[in-house]
C-alpha cells in the first residue's frame, strides 16, 4: 500500500486527508473531544499527529492512532517543548520591546519568532520517523532542512494558511464546531509538511538524514 505521504501535495488531497476513512473520522471526533480538556487535550492532539505520521513512515495505516494516551501525551509534550525552545527568544524580545516601548527591539523579536515558526516543521517530520528527541532541539539543522525543502515547503504554507482561515468557520457553531475544525486544520498541516519532508528526505525509506 502506497503511503498518502507519497501523494501529490494539493489542496484537495490535504483537505481530504483527515476525512478519508471511518477510522480517520473517528479519530478526528476523539481529538475534538479531547480539546475540551485544557492543555492536556491540546498536547494529546499534538502527540496524535506525531503518531499518525510515524505510522505512515513505517508502512502502517495512519489510523486509528488514539491507542496509548501516555504515549501521545509524551510526544505532544516533547514537540511542544521544541516549539517553546524555538519561540522563546523572539517572544522574550517582543515582550521586552513592548515593555520598553522600543519598536526596533519589538521588530527584532518578531523576526526571530517568525524564523522559529518557519523552522519548526523542519524538525517535526524527522522526529516522527524515529521519535528521537535529538531531532527536535537543533534549530540550525531544522532551518537547513527547510531550505532543502525548496519551493515545496512554501507550497505547503500556501495550503496551510488558507486552511487555518477556513477552520475559523467552526466558530459559527457556537464555538463547539471549532473543536472539530481546528483538529481538521492541524491534521491538514501535518499532512502538508510531512509530505514535503518525507518526499524530500525519503523518511518512509531507510534512515533519515
């Protein structure tokens, strides 16, 4: 069976990814219900996305992936720690710039934060391969991978950003709908970036770089 991560990266494929089977839809519903649990639910969903991509890297069906709550929480916490590590310098400078009313300091912080956001996908898919924490805490390697991802990396962003905007439609359902559309959005984002880096580095074949 060919991995979905070998499919062409298109808007249609990305939007269909979380809805392609009964198992995927059930997992989406479970993820939305978990979001009702503050912090823990968000981390669990992060770990769930890691597990989905990990399954596909190793030739297994992506779903069902809500199979080990402690495992999902651990991997969600690990990847969130990486996000915090990458983003902390920029956020700190922005906060300091706001406190001191210094626009240059605030702008420098924003640039650092934007670089962190750009770098994060550069470690996420590689971490999914072997679940090795050493993949996370190396921003320079992550940025190198982003560079090597080429135009396909930016194509992923061109799908992710409008998908994020569409997900806010869920707020119209008294806010409850957003639990479901936000899980859908994050799974679409995971598919987009995992597709780019899996195809670029053959993460579903052999040892990652």
